[in-house]
């Protein structure tokens, strides 16, 4: 079993009195900065002179240009992976640089001579703050990529603890393990789930079921979301008791219906693109070209007519409909 790290394994005293620089003030950056400050650390924000700097100053942080981060004892780099290699970072030899994703370390996009650690929350950026404020914390993947000073692990764990990332336990992973898992969920699992959902919608439409009813069943009712919540809280086997006998029999008796499909082969090919570094090279090329394919994919997936349909349906069904009816 993977090593599970607890709060008792960390000591924020390992970074007491050290200056922390937050690079980036987006979803993760803001949450990290606020959590670290509330944990008693000396935090400053290093960003460009843009709205993100205004937001940091409005939250009461001292701000400076990106280059100033190189003077800090701990540098938390919280910008998108493709941007990190282009940052003007020159940390001190005794500094600790922390990234929130293993991508740049796993694929050689970030090579520093100082201590380098990874603290990767398994949580969306804004929720990192909310979970900290609620006192529940969140699960995190933690790892050390380079230890020059002999204090890299202690300091990395202290950072993880200070943002609330050890309260529910953390997994001890290498940056490569974290990056492969994260990218595989996005590239191998998510497309498969999307195909399954789209196929289900098509079959239901063929049976004369209205699209509104299908979307409600899959999304708007919240039943699937809350079922997965029960899986998280009680376990996949235990939550089955909440389903009707008809549902239980139908699910379990048809469980092998798709066994003849060789999904694993396609998944291995997609994961092979990740582990070989081909995807990292492709993403670099996309960035260098100005993201033309990403823009085209976004335009198709988030077309105005799709957004309008979703907004209209959410205004009539689900929590959005409740909010609408409560308005004066």
C-alpha cells in the first residue's frame, strides 16, 4: 500500500520564520496564499502588474514582480504547467520550490538546483480554501523531487500541512506518478466516460425520451453526483444498499455486458503518449503556436448554442430553478 502521510508526520516549525512567495494568484494561488497566511506564515504574492495583483492587494498581501520570488525561502509556483518553464525564476541554492502538479518535473520542463517539492491537492482551487475554512481539509499528493539541503521533505510536508493538505491524509507519490495519473484521468478516462454518456443520450433519444429528461437524469437531478458522494463517504459496496432491489439486480446482472470491448488497449495507447513524453512535446508545440487547436476545441465544446441550451434548462430544472422562483 502507498505510504499515507498524516498531520502528525509534519511540523510547520520546519518553515517557521521563512518567507514564502506565491507565484500566481488564480484559483490555486489565492487559496494557497490565504491558507498559508492563516497558518501563521509570512506570505507575499509575486505576479505581473495585472488584475491578479489588484486582487492580491485587495486581500491584504504585499505584492511584487515575478523576479522578486527568487529572494524567498520558499517559492510556491501556482501558474499553469505550460507557463512555468517561461518564468524568470532563479531561486537561491537553499530555497525550496513547490509546484502543485508533477507535470513539469516529470517531463523535464523544470530543472532547478535547489530543493524541489510537490504538493498537489486533489481538489479544485477555490475548494482548497473552502475546505481549509471548514476545517475538513482535503487529500493531497506529496513528493520530493530534489533534496539539496536535507530539509526538502520536512519543508514540503510543512507546506502541505499549512494549506490543509494533510488533514484527510496525503499520498506519498513521485511527481511522475502524480503526473501520469492526473493526465491519464483527463486523457484516457474522461474521453471514455464522455463517449459512454453520449451513446446513452443517443439511445434514449431513439426511444423517444426527451433530451430534457435525459439531461435531468444524468446531471440536473443531482442523483448521480450524490451517489458518487456516498461511494466516497461509505464505499462502493456499502452504498449499494441504498438502491432498490430492481436497481441492484439490474446493475449487477448486466455488469459484464461490455466486457467484449477492448477499452484497455486504447487506454494503454493514450497513456503511452503520456509516459513517453509525446503529449508534453505536443503541448509545448501548441503553446508555442499560440494555442490554435485548443481555441478550436473550446469553440466547438462551448459553442454559444450549447451554453444557451444548458443555461435555459438549468433555469427551469434543478437548483437553478429554485433560485429563480425565490427571486422577488
